């Protein structure tokens, strides 16, 4: 097999067992209270038409179910933006997030009629490495927070990499996502300028509207084995100073070679992943959510190939390392009209250095999916804990 691809399904690995790369729906998700929304539509259990509280122990958008539309926006700080100015931006953003998630226009909003309630809107903010080079914040860099070292299969492009600030917006529809991104960008103009923007989509419901895991562009049920609720604490949440109850995020833009993948017979596709395509169940038997049997053999041969993705990504092959995957599909048409597709792979963990990097190195060394995947973008961000009406986002960073 060619080993042309980059990255593989890296973060997927640490998420618990591994089947594909994305977490369409995680275990232990936050659920809003059961109530009625616009036109009497129910708001409660489910994925769509939700109203989430902007305030809480953790930021929104981390444990909430993945709705249909997503955008990840990175910004670079202006040269004049110091720690004090950044704190002012956090106060402004906190007010805007609280208003938009409640369905109210932000202060000074030029398009207030676009504000809508119960569209499953969440807005998540993060800090890139550049923030911790600002005078006064150098000592606040979280333990284990670092850029991803070069991998053999990486072919990263500057236009999809890096960034000082992150804004991640998710909602039921692209109009709501675009509106929230615009409001956050307008707020940031005195402090930062956009660096890149990446959009994605996810189908996390079945035809009846019931939550499902969802599928990536390869047709795989993707994200079946994220950490269980009892595993989330250690795997996901930081205990480090101002970042306590926050987390660390890796964003990887993974291009998929769909033409070569589509030319494979179904059996070859399933063996590369280690799961069947019909329902995502392990090739070793059971249902989608069941763990793989790494010891299973038939006629003296392992049922799971030694480089099958689910084997290489399994915590047992990575010293028990787990992470929460939350990723979405993307499609892209360049200026020449050439189309490409892939995954905005997002992995959340308490320590990038201790979790994501070792798992990614395992996958980079030997993962069957490396043949058809290429990482072309990479960025890391520290996501502060949640905030309250009285205390703004990331207030602890500036204390």
C-alpha cells in the first residue's frame, strides 16, 4: 500500500476505542431543560431546536450534541493588543455570547432580526500559543499545551494552520452560524484580525430526528467509542490553575482521497478501519458501541489487521490514553474550481503533550487509513472554563 497520506485519523485514537474520527455524539453530553421553544416546538432531549445556557462550569459546545452546521474561526492578535486589551475583548465577547445564545441581538447589533432562540447555538472561545507570549501571561501557559511536532505524513498549509484566538460556532443552520461569527468578528476588530475560517457539517440525527453517531465522507459510522461519562473527567478537563475545568483543543484539517477510497472493494474499506460499514460494529463482532476484541483470530490470523485503525487507535495500544473527538465533514472548492473534501478533526483532552501527541505518533507510524488521508492544517488552543453573569470568560487568566 502507498503511504502517501498524512496524519491518519489521529485524535480518533485516543478517544476510547476508536472507530472513525469524528465524535458526532459523545457520551455524557450536556442536555438542556425540557421546555417549549418557538411555535411550541419542544426543546429538550435531542440534537435540534435546543437552547443552551451560556453560563456554567464548562464552556458550551464541548459536550453538547453536534448540530448540523459548524464554523471554526482563528484570529491573530494585533500588535497593539496586550493582556489588558485581551481582557477587555473577553468581557465584550462574554456579553455577546450570552445574548446570542439566548436569542437576543448583541449590543450595537446592526442586524438584530437575525438573532433567533432555540437554534442549538453554542459559541466556544480558545487561546492559541501566541497569547502566552504576551507580557504578563508568559507564566500562564498551561502544562502540556504545545504545538503538534512534525509528523512523517503531515503536509501542512499555512492557510489552515495556527492562530492566537479561536471562535467555534455551532448551530442548526448555517445562517445562525454565519451571523454569530460575524458578530464575534466585529467585536474583535480593535484587537484581532481573522486568520482562517473553516466550515463543516454533520448529520447527527436519523430520518425520525433521533440522535445517531453520524458518518464521515468515507461512509463510516464515525465516533462510536468516545469516553464514557465516568472517563471524561481525567481525559478531558484540566486541573491546571486558571484553566481548571477547561480543556485543550487540537484542530486538524484532514483531506480525504475519496476517488481512491471509492475504488476499493467494500471488504478492503472495512478491514482498513476494523469496523463494518453497515452499522459501525467491530469486525470482531457485537454492536456499534461494543469494544473490539484485539485477540480475535480466524484460521490463525487476527480478525483485525495489525494496522487497522481501530486497533492502532485503541487505548490499550496507547497506554490507556483517551480523548474526546468532536469533528465534522467539510467540502472545499478552490479558486480553480477543484473540489476536495475531508474532516475538520477536533480532539479535546486535558493535555495535548500527554494525550494527543503520543497517540498521533502511534497512528503516524502505522495506520491503514494513512493511505487515504492527509493532514493539511493544524492548530492548538486552550479552552478556558465556563463563565458566569458576574465573572467574564477566562477571568482567571488575568487575575
